[in-house]
C-alpha cells in the first residue's frame, strides 16, 4: 500500500499536439499532492498519464518515465489494466454504475477478478463503504440502486468502489466540483483519513481546498496558447501558499493571473 511515484522527463501528446512537456516530480507515499493551475495547462492529462488512462484516447501517447517504486509503468511487460487497478481513479462527476445496487457498485471490480466468496465480498464491501465514510448512511439499503444516492453520497460510493480493489494510489480529478459545500467537506475529511493508507493526488481549482487537504502542491502553467503545459514548481503546500518560489505561482494563487 501507499507507494511512491517518480516521474522523469514526461511529455504527453494528443496526436501531434504536445499537451504537457518535460515533467519531473516525486510523489511521496501517504501524502496528498494537489495539482493546481489554469484551465488547459494539462493537469488532467498529467494525472491520467500516472495510471495509463491517457493512452485510452486514440492517437494519445507518452514519452518519458513513470515509476511506481521499482516498477516502470510504461515498461514492455506491463499490463495497463493492472496499472489502473493499482492506481485507482475518481472522476469529476460521480459515475456509479446506474443499474447496479450500492453493494454491486462496490463489488464490481472484485467480481472482475472472480475469486471471492460471498462472505469475503460482504466483508470487503462493508470495509470499503466504511473507509469511504458512507456505511452508516447506506447499510440498510445496500440492494437499492447507487443512482438513488445524493451527489455527495454517489461520490463517496465511487471512492468506496475505487478502494475496494485495494489500490496503492488514488488519483482524483476535481472530485468535489459537482458537489455542495457540505458534501465537499465530507470528501475532504475522507481524503485526510485515506492518506494514512494511500498515496493521493487531487486536481482542484479550489485554492482553499488545496490548502486544506494537501501536503504538497504542484503548480502547472502554460507559456501561451498552443504551448504545452509545464510544471512550474512543487513544494510544501504551506510554502506554495505563503512564499512560493516563482512569480507565476504567486500571481495565480493571489488571483492576479490572466
Ligand atoms: N481527448 C483529448 N483530445 C485532444 N486534446 C485534448 C484532449 N484532452 C485534453 N486535450 C488538450 O490537452 C491540453 C490539456 O488539457 P487538460 O484537460 O489536461 O487540461 P486541464 O489542466 O485539466 O484543464 P481544466 O482545468 O480545464 O480541466 C488542452 O490543450 C486540451 O485541449
Ligand atoms: Mg482537467
């Protein structure tokens, strides 16, 4: 659980368009890292290169290295499906499987592996829903559809589904942007408790959120229209928000960007 990620000299392309350029960073285990920066600077693209979701887009490719501890994630023998199991993802809009029950939503990834008894599944579903801080709200209606939950509950269901397969890293792309403030705080609390077991990377446009939940913050920026996004700096979150090393970072976090 909770492994370190090391990225070196990473470029990502959509066809001929280079979306991000020469990104090098280390993400420590059991930390929350926030990615911030203006729209289009490549935060989501970079996030998706970390679990090989980027290449799902036709014509998309990556150059450079991503390592999870001692494993080269883009090595020739690596199965991208197993990478996506080890490095799970939670999306902007909660996306529970609409026709499935709450229980089946959480169990879906485990059933793909097909080697769990019913009682083992019961145990993992319960511990995942507890881990996602949703158990008390749904334990009496596990067989009702996941789509019947509130937006914030659906997002916690998606987090339960992601942690059920016991990933080492959780990637979250603006996981609160479709949620009300109370549900947002619930997810932020959850992120803080999950970092005891997982390495978490979260993309957010909400500076307060980055300041509240993350240990490290990475600021990405664009040099201009059509230019690739770059990592400007990464540091302790407290430092990025009080005394960043680069003027572009300061301009962005103080709202003078543009
Ligand atoms: N599926 C795609 N096909 C082609 N180009 C894409 C695709 N997805 C993103 N891009 C391009 O890659 C660049 C980076 O986009 P990306 O979505 O990673 O930015 P972002 O920082 O996540 O932005 P936002 O804050 O708006 O979510 C943009 O120029 C975008 O137009
Ligand atoms: Mg994005």
